[in-house]
């Protein structure tokens, strides 16, 4: 695919401009990446460290060809909430978080399994088992299952939450240039500053947290890692429950990964789906997720925000993205910055996350619509009905508990819905989905037209 627009690389730009462009990529990924640990209780510094390391690992595995940045994935928020929900006072569930991270680490390994299938059989045969009638409703349910926690945070101060919501919406609709690319970050900043102005307790909390934090510190905390589980008596049933609950989410995020690869290819004008190939990009993404999770950081995913920066700047050299990764690693060694994020008012988190969770569900709706899923067919109606009913119903009434010998397995609504949906699609007659026929539907981008 040829690219006729003027593009630049680091050789023609020079060092000063290259540094600025690297900071721009850091700025673009920043808001969403640090929001995930704030919502789950994971450590901000660890998150930044493994966002940087994960990006560098991805570039190494893909031959340094793809200008992608790997930041925190929102798709696994439902899994963290099911295994390690935040405590009543809003603090992190430090006892359960390593168990949740174990499930996410296994989910990263699912990427490797499917990468092997992609290499051996091709995308068409593999994706037939994960059509939009399965992945679309699952993605919808991920957002819906999280909406309750967002409302609870908003209730702490609806005025502060409303500021975050209005700024995010305004930047998305009327923003230009970088403003349109980083609406989440701007929403967080505006709401945070507003809270500091109108809420004396918020000012006191922030001042205390930042003052007590050091300027330099090691970003990895042993007690937050998966390895810490096995250094003491551990709950084997909870480990198994975590895997069964969280690993199936990878089936939806893999579709998201394919869409991101096509979006980057469309923007840059090079077919990364073919070279280095989806099998390599999936391995890079999966290993980055597993590595991050083992050390107590969120799952990684390729970031659309940084694809937007590529389209805006017309600088497609992967070196610029790797520079942003190095900046993230450096920043992870500053606890004062992490303290500033942790002290963020709950209402700010609530307002921003309410928009984000709704957007996750909207992506699922878009996946169904753009693939023109035929709901006049009874099989499709039944599959969607079971996924939606089980995911929402089980979530509101408590997990399904299955005793297996001395081990108790607890299945969340999302896990049950994903497993039932995949099974029903596999056994019911009338499968008509073919991956690759509708490129825009498969990936939510028009692969044949470069993004402007």
C-alpha cells in the first residue's frame, strides 16, 4: 500500500523534534494508561514501567516495524472487579489483586495459542469461532457490568463528576488536533483541578499524599506480584476461578488487537497484518500482557490514541514510539507522580469512567452493526440473548459457584456468558460469518482507505 503524503523519520527531523514527538506519544497514552490502575487499585508506577517495557518487547518481537504503543487495557476491568473488587473505603484490594493478575497473565498466554492457530490455519478459519455475534455482545456486557461502580464514584460529588463528563464530551465533539486525541486526559485534569478549588478535603488529601511520597523509588512492589502468592499459603480455588473468569476476555481483546493492527496499517500505509503478520503482533501483545501481569501491572493493549498521533503528525518512524516507551519507564521511578494519581478524587474517576464504560459497550454495538449481523435468524437472537442475559443477570445476583472436590470455582457473569456464547455459536447450525470479507466490519476501520 503506497503512501503519497509527506512523511518524516527521525533522521530528517533531528534530535530536538524527535524528543518532542516522543513526549507527544507519551502524552497521548498517558491519561488512559494511568486511569486503569486508579480504577483497579494496581500500582501506577508499576503500570508505567511495564507499559514502556511491554512496548519495547512488542517492537522487538515484531522486528521494530510497527509504530504501536502498548498501554493499559480497559477490557479486563470487569475481570479485576470480579476477583479483586475495590474495598468499601475505595482502597485497593491488595490481597486479591495478585490472584486477578494471575488470571490476566494466563489471558496473555491465550494470545500465544491463537497466534499459533493464525500461523497454522490462517485468520479466516480461526475467527469463524469468534464472530461478531459472540464478541459484540460480550464487549457490550463488559461496559454494562462496570457502569455501577462508575455511578457509585460519581455519587461522592456529582458536580465534580459532571465537569469530567462535559470536558470529555466537548473535547470529543468540538476539539481540534491534540485536544481531540486526549479528551480523557483533559477531562481528568479539568475535573481534578475543579475538585481542588471547590473541595478543601481534596486539597488536603493531595497535599498530604504528595508531600509524603519520595522523588525516587523502585516501581515494583513484591506484595503486588503474582509470585508473592506462592510464597505463602494460597487459595488454589481462587486461582482457578481467576483463570476461568478472566482468560475468556482475551477472545474479545484479540479481535480488538486485529482492529488496531489494521487501523495502524491504514494510517501508515503499510500492511502490518501481512508483515510482520498477525501471529507476531499477537505474540508481542500477549507476552507484554503476561509480563506486566506477573509483576502487578494491568494487561497491555495497542493504543488507538497513539495511532491518532501518527495520523496527526505524519511521523511513522517506530523509533519515536520507542522513545515514548523510554520516557514512561523513566517516569515510573517517581513515587511523587504516582501519589498525585492515587489521590485523585473518586468523583473525577467516576465521571471519566462512566464515559469510558459506556464507550466500551458502544464499541460492541458498533461491532455488531458494521458486520450487519442478521437478527432475523433465530440462532443469532438466541446467542445474543443468552450472552446478555447471563452476563448481566449473574453479575447482579452473584457469581455461579461450582464445587469441584476440595476446590470451589466461582464463575462471573462475563465468564459464563463468553463460554456459553462460544459454545452456542460452535454447535448451532447456520454459521455465516467469514473473516476477511468485510474488512471494515471485522476491524471497525476501512483498511483500504488511509485515515486522515
